[in-house]
């Protein structure tokens, strides 16, 4: 059998950080596609440092062990590495795993993102779930928190794609304050062999005013106890001013146990089930700032960020959009998780949308002059954050049959699946 040549990826492309590494390795493992990444995290030179970090090594090493991969350069600080997996997801026999990162600053959630696509396709004939315990950090800088994973990302994956992941926070860990290792337990329910990932709703459902009518805002506060009442009052005041009449639900309060640990998450829920999250892990000097001043500063920022996110009138928030790209690319069929301008074929306010090529337009209505415009994928592209545009590029490099349209707002996925005999 002729060996595949490694796909060459420049780690400086687009966002140029760890996201590129995680997505590339995750999809390479799914496809058994050798890759070589050079200039790893080169855009992170300076304070955050370039090269592989402990969390990347932990995730890649797990993929190496379970894909029968050959590797070169998998070490903390490495700026070039090769990953040559050979076993498909359906070859996975074990159903229980532990992953421990080399540092308590290593994000558990980012490690999970790197291994989830492979586990998603590792179903067996018995329908056995896969249990995973990851040890590392739960509330880390430059990473989604456990709360965002639990309240925004995983509920959306279940609603939109039917991906079912049970989870439990066993021990919390921060990058601030005394160092200790946290732990998260997850139980993944993989797709049955031969089944592809599918969107659970029509991709072109009309967008109506109901989608942006807020039902409630859930608040999670992980702060020192001295801030609790001050922050509650500030959040109620700021949310009431920016989003009047919306119910504010204080979902979670936890004493963070140290004066440097201050984290707040707001999740807005619409009447139709859309959700948008915005959070703030306080990372500024607190010198000469009392509880009231700190609470006011935290509340102003996170409430303003949430208000601006909702004002975009997208169906996902900025951070959720880039995290869904991998699943769009893997899925069978068309998906759209746009922010701002709607793609061709999706109507607003409950009207009738033209079919993409005009074939379903009413007889008395002129056919549209153009259908969707296909995107070029040779570099990061489309609307959205740098993380989103880079994620689309990496996914397109690893899954060359995926197609994107209208500045990345619509995706025709690969519909990948693995029969039992692969």
C-alpha cells in the first residue's frame, strides 16, 4: 500500500496559535492523514511563547497511542512535528481513558476539543459509551472555561448535531492563585458505525424576531465571597439598563478561594432556544480596588460584551462559531452558523426564502440573479474572528471535499462515516 505524503501546514497561518494544531491533529486522526506542522504557534512568540505546550503534547500523545501513529518532534517547545496516524476511530477498543497534562495551566477543555472528533466516530456495535477523565486546568487564560463548555458548547452540539456528552466537574483548577490540578469527567456517546454526523434541524430555517427575543440570562460567578453581593447588584443594574425586562437567573455562585480568581459567565437564552455566552476571567491589577470597584469593572465589561454580541443578530456567539467549524466540516449536508448578515437562501422575519438556485421561487416572483458564491479555501477566509477564519482553512486542508459559500457562512460537509469493517 502506498503511504500518504504528510500534508504540510505552516503554523503561522491566520490565528497561528494552538487552535491550528488542535484542529489539524484532530482531523488528521479521523482521516488517518499524515501531517507535518512547522513554525508551530509562531504567532505566540513573546509572553505566551511559541512551540508546543504541555496541553498540546498531552492531546497529541493520546491520539498517537490510540491511532497507532508514528511521530517526530512531539515535545514541549517543539516548533516542528510530524504526526502519521494509521488506525481509524472504529479500531478503538478501550472504553475508558485518563489524560493528564504536564501542567496545571494546561486547559482540560482544549485537550478535550482535540480528541473529541476521533472519539465521536469510535462507536462500536454494542453502542458502548467512552469515558474520559482529563486532569489539568478548568479556568485558564486564553481558553474556554468548564462553565462555557457545560452551558454553551456541549448543549449546542447536542441541540444541533445530536452529540451527547455527559460531564462532571470533579475538581476545579485556576491559572491564578495556588497551583493545583483540576479534573473533569466526560462520557461520550459515539456515532454508531456507518453513521455520519447530521444537523438535527433544517439548515435554512427562517430567522425571525423571536430568535432575538430574550427569555433569560443565566449568571455564573466564581469570585471571592467578599465580591458576591457587590457583583450581583452590579450585574442586575447593568443588565437591566442594557437589556431591560429580561429575567436574570443567578445559576451558579462559587467562592473562588483566592483574591486573584475572578470569573463571570453570562449566557443569554432566546425564546427559540438560541444561546450566546460572554465571559470574563479578570486579569488586571486589583491594587487599591475594593470589592465595589472591582465588581463594577467586571460587570461593565461582561455586560457590554454580551449586549454587543446579541446586537450582531447572529445565531451563535463569536467563540461558539469557531468551535463549531470542525463539526460543520465533518457533517453530512449543509450547515450555517452565521453572525450578522444571513446567507443566501435563509429568509428573515418569517418570510419566504428563495431556493439557492431559484427553482423553488413562486411563479410570480423573479428568480434570484445568483446563488451562493463558493469560497476559495487556500488561506483563512470568510467572516468572523481570526480563530473562525483559520479553523475553516485548516478544516478545508484536512477535508478537501468540504465546500464553503458566502464568506464561510454556509458549509457543505464531507459526511464522513466509518463502516464496522474499516
